[in-house]
């Protein structure tokens, strides 16, 4: 709790300083055709999140009794420095995608070098499947870290969205870690520090925002969540393979839908568009604040499913997950996230209803 309070306080104190630094070095977001803000906004808010996270960690670290698995925490901090620096440089100099990807893989490699690996895959209603080969586990871990890192970055489009969704995801990992039969105190601590750092930043980032986190924040939050999801996931064999996916359900699903949408429309995957979940909700007439709160709710629903999956792997839980996923699919088609004409399930239901009425 000391670390949690310290992370909030440090984030609140550091964010205005990062705003001044952003103006001084020219790290400012200028509105364009994809922007929802109408005036230049300072970036580098993510540096406040990162600094609050590591400073609060070092405040409480003298009281921590370490074990071998806690070395991953040091890997998170060192790799987090690399990823935050990569994002900050991109905020200022607009790095090429290749350089950004290089920085992400470098940071992921640092975490792996400190012992982080996905070495067990737990499938629902069956025993765990160990991954004993490094040539499988290491690439899988690297791809997971880089994928989640970019997923959080992609949803960073509205005031308070990334910080809030990341806080909910970290909170889900925290609850799962607490409920595990053999909980890992280090995972609990790091989750609390990440939540505190994000909430302190939200004081200045929730609509109307005074500062953006930029890539320095979005990349760091994604990086930290990807590592924490693996750390928490490895602690107990009862955890299903679905849990890490559900914990990060909103950014992962939005990213996958973006890839499919761009492929269907014959556009390169790397080309940005205005078809993300938050864009579609705002096109329906929701305000920015309401859109963010709706996505918070969706993220919380994913988190609830993840928690349920760790408690009882029975058909009731699986049916609940399927129902929610079906509802999200219908919702995605309704708001047009795949495109105005790409609504296969709704069109099928419409034809079925029309056919039933005609009979």
C-alpha cells in the first residue's frame, strides 16, 4: 500500500513536469485528419508513468524479500527503460516503424534474459501442456510481449483510454494473483504500482486532457502488462490459456479486428485508419467521455471472465465467455468496426428473421 500511494503521488507530481519538458523539446501532438483533439497537446506523459513506477518500486524494494522469480521484476524495469526511451524518441522524432519494432524486441529480449518465458500452456478441461523447448518458448514469449505492447499503443486514441484500460487489465491480473493458491507477492506489488502510476496520470489525462501519454506511455504500459500477464499466468496450473487473452481482451480484439478490417479493404496493416472501436462509438454520436466509459465497461467484462476462468473451469463459465464474445461480435458489427458493409452475422440474422416472418 505504501508503494501504491507513492506511485499515485509521484505520477501526479511528475506529469506537469513532463508537460513542460514536452513543450521545451518539441514533443507535441499537432492535430491532423485522424485526431479527435483540436489543439496541440504535449506528449511524454508516459515518462511520468514510467518514472513513478520505477521510483515507487525502489521506495519499497528495501522491504522486499526476493526469490529467484523476482529477477523478472528487474528485467521489467530495465526493459521498461528501453521501451519508454523508444517511445519518447518516437514522440519527438517520429521514428520509422522498423526502429520502433527494434526497440520493442530489444526490450522483450531483456525480459526474457531475466528468466521470463511462457513455458506452460494450460488448456481448459485438460492437463497443462509443458513447453520444454527453448526454441518454442522464447519466440512465443517475444511475440506475446511485442504483440501486447503494440495492442495498447493502437487503442491510445482518446483521453484517458489507454491509462484506464491498462489499469483495469492490471487490476484483473492483481485479483487473479491474489486468488491463486500460491500467489506471487511480486506480481501483486508490480500491479499495484502500475495501477497507481496510471491513475495518477489520469488526473491530467481524463477528458478534457491536459497532456497525452504518447508512445512513451502506451508502449510502456503494454510492455508491463504483457510481462505481468505471463508472471501471473505461470503461477498456477489451474489457469486457462484463455486468461491472459481475456485480461487484455479490449486491446487484443481491437488489434485483431483492425488487421482483418485492413485486409478486407485491401489496405496495408501498418496504415492507420479511423475504424477502431473508439472511432466507431463516437461516430454513433457518443461523446468522448461516454465512449471511454463504455470501453472501460467492456474491458471490465473481459476481466470478470478472466477471473471466473481461474476459479472454476466448468461449462457455465465457458458458456458465459462464449455469450460475451458473441455479444461483442454483434456489437462490433452493429457499430461498423469491420466496415459499414462487413456485417455477416447481423445480415444472417436479418435474413433468418425475414424468412421466418414470410413463412
